[in-house]
C-alpha cells in the first residue's frame, strides 16, 4: 500500500501516441478570440470570456477545457495544473500540440530527483513550477521554480543545502521543458501564465516500488 503522496508513475511510453491539442482546438473557436482562466481556488475554476463576434459553444468549451486539464494533471503526476491564463485566438494554421510522453517523463524526473537527497528522507516538499510568456522586447519564455519543506518546518543547514541542490536540478529540467514542448504549446495556445504544483514525498524505497523496481514489504 503506497503513501497517498506517492504518484502512480506509469510508463511514459504508454503515452507515446498521446498529445493535447492547442487551446484553439480545445475551445472550438471558429472565429474571434476568448480570454481563458483556470484557477481551482475559485468557485467556478474555468472561466471563458469570448470577445464580441467570437463563435464558440461556451458550455462545451468549458467542459473540454476541464477535461484537458484533468488529462494533463493525471499524466504529469505528482504535478497538477494549478493556474492557467490565456488569450486564445482563432488559428490560421494547425497549432502545435503538446507531446504528453515528453512532458510526463520530464515531470517524473522532478519526483525521482528528490529521492537522491538522504538529508530530506521522510520530508515532504512543496514544488511549484510556472512559466510566463515574453512581453514587449523579451524573447525567451520565463521559467520559474520554487521548492520548500511542506508546512511550517524549518530546514537545518544540511537540509537547506539539499533543497538548493534540488532546486538547481529542477530549474534546469523545467527550463528545458519550457524552451521546447511546453513553451511551444503555450505560445501557440495564447497562454500568458501557466503553473503546476506538487507535494513530493522523499522516500526512495517507496519511490522505487512505484516504478516497479521493488515491492514494499508486507506489514
């Protein structure tokens, strides 16, 4: 029996043929544009505001966007989408889809990398990763990472060093994802801000069991 925070790390190769369409296709915009917000802290997490003259079925668009976010959160476990803000316009060509296998495999590295830090065994990390698209003269996607011990726990010197090492590794992984698949999909989709969050349990033995390399002993 796994801990509630141990994700179901399915084989990313099972997602080899799976992709998520750009938001234009998800919303079904035939003409015009719409502002989209996803924020699970709100009573109505999905909000879609079409511009005048925009043609889309708002109720169907909300359902399809909720389903897409659920699919991405399931594939990216232990991460889940925690915020999205976009201005989605009608596409003049086929937009860039999101390759779920590469994204899921990349995010699984965030979980597995935490298991290398013996100083953090038994702790739970809160990890936020986000991107924002460039504005004005800026050219590069801005990729941000924040990680900390869950709750009000303070980190001693050894744990703080381990957290800094983990942060550096995850920042490199996340920046690479944001420059490639995730960034291209966000750009095509009109996404201005995107964030994912996770609670990562540091328990190497259980993590190995989750990926099928060993089995937890019977109680």
